[in-house]
C-alpha cells in the first residue's frame, strides 16, 4: 500500500501543461509546439522503472499508453508515433507519446537531439489546451 503522497517532479511540471487525469496517470502536453507530445505520469510515489509498477497498474498504464497514442494519431495524423520511457534526465516514471512527421525539426532523429523548444504562444495556448483537454476527457480509458 502506498503511504507517500505522489508529487510531480518540478522539471516535468515546468516543461508541460496539465490536460487532465486518467485512472492511473496525469496527462500533460509538452510545451513545445514543434511536436504533438503528451506525457503520461503515473500518480504513484517513488516510481522510476516500469517494473516498479504493481501488476494491475502496469496493465492500466498499457491501456493509457494505447489511448494516448490513438489520441495523438486522431488529433494530429502524424506519420509515426514514438513512445518512450527514458528517465535519464528526470527519474520519475513518465511516458512520452510523440507524434512525428517527415520533415519535422528532428526527423528522423529522436526529438531530444534537437534543441530549441518552441513553447506555445500565449495567444494560441487557450485553444490548444482546450482542444487537447477535451480529447483527453472524452477518451479516458477504463
């Protein structure tokens, strides 16, 4: 039984925007308009590796990764989606779901190979957040 409270790593919080919550994960949008890029962060304290998840949570995470991937595909129609759990910079377990396009600033390399994130402009941010948040709410996996 988990006794420590879940706390979002400040680095994840500062680089992303909240969209909502699914049964296991907080769903956030990376604040980089170059890529349709979601983060799934399980609300469990002390998780670093996928193997740290309890078995039922592992299954739920798989459902939520699939839902997030489908959401990116449906909203943005990327040429490819990338799903990754790296944790080299931020150890707290989190999953990246990134829509990729032929010709995007990093193609064909990983998005981490290209610096110069482009945060959403203040004027576009409300519409972007509303669109993504509505989709997250409508597609919450069971």
